[in-house]
C-alpha cells in the first residue's frame, strides 16, 4: 500500500527523470539482459547489441509506461490494463521477470540519483514497481 509520502516521492523522481526516459529505460533493459541473460529469450527479434535502436526504442516505451503509471497511482489497474493484457495473453512473459526488470530499474535510478536515492525513495519505488508487476501479472489467472 503506497502512503501519501510514497506517492509524493515517486512522482518527484518521475518528474526529475522525465527528460531521461529513453536513457534510463535503455540502461535498465541492458542491465537486465546482461545480469539475467534468460530474459533475452523474449526478444529474439531484437538486435540486443549495446545501444541498438530497438533497445533504445523499447527502453523509452517501458520507461514512459512507468512514468504514466506514476501519474495514476490511485488507479494502476486501469492505467495498465492494456499492457496487462499484452503481457499475459500475447507476450506470455513469465511474471518472475517483472521482478528482475524492477531491480534493474532501481539500480539505474540509484546510479543517477546518487544520494537522493534515499532509503525512503528506494522503499517507495520498491512498492511502486511491485504494484506495477502485480497489475501486469493479474490477468495470468
Ligand atoms: Ni514489456 C512490450 C512495458 C516488463 C517483454 N512492454 C512492452 C511495451 C511496453 C512494456 C510499454 C510496448 C507495448 C506496445 O508496443 O504497445 N514491460 C513494460 C513494463 C514492464 C515490462 C512497464 C515492467 C516494469 N516486458 C517486461 C519484462 C519482459 C517484457 C520483464 C520480459 C523479460 N515487453 C516485453 C516484450 C515486448 C514488450 C517481448 C514486445 C516487444 C516488441 O516490440 O516486440
């Protein structure tokens, strides 16, 4: 459950990151592919070399979706409904992978925010990304 303080911190970080969505999303994806190479199996049609157009385009899409979700914290299920359908029915991504990408996003934020990535921000993002992952996985059952 996100507290009012969590919501404020999440929205502040997303606003600060709004001009870096492509960069942060790309870095998170590249981190995921290197750290958890099994995640690459979902992207056989992508050029997965460092900095490829496909990774950058996709990184921007994923980070933009997260930034939009951050604007709809009281309404995540509805805001992510289309993406939930896509991941469950078409892509069939094993939900375990959402946790892996979430961790990578946290590391990217921490690298860029440095000491501003306080334990409170970390905790708020952990809750937020878990909530997003639950919504993306909720159509699986
Ligand atoms: Ni995900 C497509 C958002 C986790 C595999 N994904 C998308 C799109 C968005 C998106 C946005 C583009 C939809 C469109 O074009 O209409 N994905 C998210 C978010 C998370 C997430 C917000 C979690 C934080 N996706 C994952 C994970 C995997 C994953 C963990 C697999 C490891 N996603 C995909 C694949 C596609 C995809 C595969 C299709 C890519 C393509 O363009 O072919």
